[in-house]
């Protein structure tokens, strides 16, 4: 399919289904602005995917994409809420600048994506070591697993973090 044909097909999909998708998202989000942003994001993902645009069920495709986008938005909002709650507990003199806050939030979201593919126990062992500073023996006791298993979980999580960019590129 030529790029002109793909553009025409995507344009037709947009004309035929954008209003429906916007309503679908607005109903789930309760916010017209977020719905509009996420609807645009859904169509951008289709465009950037650069696959054959002959879609038999465009609403099913749009729904699948939109569900993922909504899940990502909610997860990001949860992370942001948790981060802001933690910041509220800090003395104002130690509070980071707005720029530092944004960088930290983006880092937390990226870390969540990186670790999100790992089994829960691996993620928990890694976070206990990195965030709470627990020793491997303490993690083993807390999670009721052996120290060698803790080492394997932490190594797997570190490997995931180190090679994430290569795996997603």
C-alpha cells in the first residue's frame, strides 16, 4: 500500500471513528480534554505503527489501543499522586525544584515501565534493596525466600534496567 493510500485509509478511519472514540474515552475518563488528547494519541499510534492499514474492525483496534493508553494514564496518575504525597512529607527547605520534580516523575514512570514486566517477587526484592536499602539476608527473611534466590531476583531486575533501552528500541 502506498503512503498516499495509507494516508487516505487512516483519514477515513479518523473521520468515521474519531467522534465515537472521543465519546468512548470521555465516558471512561470523565474529562473531555484528556479524552481528546488520548484519542489523538490512539490515532498517532496507528500512524506510527506503519503497518498495513486494511483493518477489518477499526473500532476493535481503536478500543484495544485506547484501553492501553487509559491504563498507562491511570498508572502515571497513581505514580504522580504517590510522588506528590511523598513530597508533601518533606520539609519545604528540602523540596526539589519544579524541574527536578518533573525529572524525578519521568524517571519514576520509566522505572515503573521497566520493572512492570518482571514477576512481582523480583520487583519487590529489587525495590527492597534499592529503595529501603535492605541487605540480601533481610530481604530473604522478609520475603521468606533463600539468599541465592534474592540474588537471582535482584540480578534479573538490574539486567532489565540495564538493557531496557536496547530491548525497547
